[in-house]
C-alpha cells in the first residue's frame, strides 16, 4: 500500500502542476474585485454534487477574506432561491464536464433575471456549453481521476479546490486585505486568537 499511496500523491501533485496558467486567472480576479469590492455586489458560487461542495468551500473562504459570498444550490435556485441574486453580483460555476444540466439551467435562469450578469466557470472542458457562454473560463487541465475505477471525483476536485485557492489569494492581494481585516471577520477559534495576537504586535 505504501507504493500505491506514493503513486496517488504523485498523480495528484502532477495534476495540480499541470493546471493551465493563462490570463484567465487575472480576468477572473479583476471581475470579482470589480463586482464585489468596487460595486458592492457579491460572489455567488454553484455546483452540483462534489463540485457543489467545492463551490461551497470557495464561498466560505472568500467570505473570511473580505469578499461577501454565498453558495446557491442549483436545484433550489429553481424553487425560489434564485432571489438571492442582485444587480452587481457575479456567478462562479463549477462543472467538471461543463455540461451539468442543473448548472446550464441555472445560467439561463440567472440571465433571465439579469441579462448582464457575468459568470466565471471552472471546468475540464473548454469547449463545453458552459465554457463557451462564460465571461471567463478556468480550465482544470482535465486530469484523470486517481480512483481505482477512474470515475469517482478525486483528482478533479483537488484541482478545482486549488483553482479556488488561487482566486482567493490573488483577490486578497488586489484588495489589499490585511490581518486586521481578517481578525474582524474571524473571531472564534485558534485562527481568531492568532489573528488578534498578530494585530497587537
């Protein structure tokens, strides 16, 4: 098993290093800063299944770093939750295939509500319907899953998470987010205590 574990780690590391690095990252960050930091909208993330869990994680991380964000479940959006959307918001959609029915439907519903609503897509398929309609497409590089049957979202979700981390970190740099800003948003637990200690130094 030791050799198997080493192989899995190697495959996941290679997938991360093979994420295509293009100016799409800068475009995505600029859009987020413009819509949320400047125009006072919010980032709305969405995805179905495992991709949805990654989208939820990205939203909570953005919240703690100065970018108001919320996760919108694509199915619940069809039953009233679409009402969370406002004029200056921006959508961040995650779909490995770029064809997830619920996400494709969400874009149509969101644009019916606001035709000028921009959206960013994280996908493995730059030629997919979602990618082609997006304002910015961040490609994962389409890594193979380390799962023994090659089906379970494993490597793909690792890469999606890393892309989310890149967006968060680069947005923090653009907005000049400080440890004092972080402390105001993260009061509890070890991180809250540590951030306050750093502010006092």
